[in-house]
C-alpha cells in the first residue's frame, strides 16, 4: 500500500500472532534480570508469513524495561515473496515503545534491496505493526 505522506515510500500494516515463546536462559543480576528468548510469529495483513526471533530482555523491579533482538522473516510483502531480517530495539520509559529496522542487504528473492523501518504496538496482548519501506 502506498503511503501518500512519504513520496516514494510504501507502508505495510497488519497484525501478528506469537506462536512460540521459549525462555532459553535467564541471568539474575543486581538490579535486573536478563533473559534470552526464542519467539515464533505468524504475520497477517500486508505482510503474510512467519518468522523466528531471538531477543535479549531486561526486567527490573519496575517490570519489563527493554529488549534487543534479531528476527528472520519469510513471507510475502505486498505481493512480493522472499526473506529479510529485522533488527529490534524496545524499551519502557513510562510508555512502552518497540521499533524495527530492516537490515540492509538482508532481503532475498523479490524482496532483495528492501530497506526501511517500522514499529510494533502491543495492546492487551494484541500485536499490530507498521513497516515503512523502500524496495530498490
């Protein structure tokens, strides 16, 4: 779908379901717990496909505080099929935020040359996404 507010850019929107959440390691440190988690997802909407993600989370006495991660996506983005990698960064400074960056040069198939960024919104366990991108 074309985003008319950003000439030359495209925007994908939709939702995803978590299909796996496996905590593979947890380290309790002074002031924080750091965990390594494997996640599986199924995407719906302008991006249709599946992904595997590995994240490192930080939890403090105040609750979830941050995470970083890498996600390998295999699917169809606005009718183009291939794979690409997303770099995640997220935090909570009183208002949770989650952002994606498409790793340049990671696109394959019809998604070769894919670049862009996006965000995730988690409202009561329901995850939606927006992904603003260019495709060379």
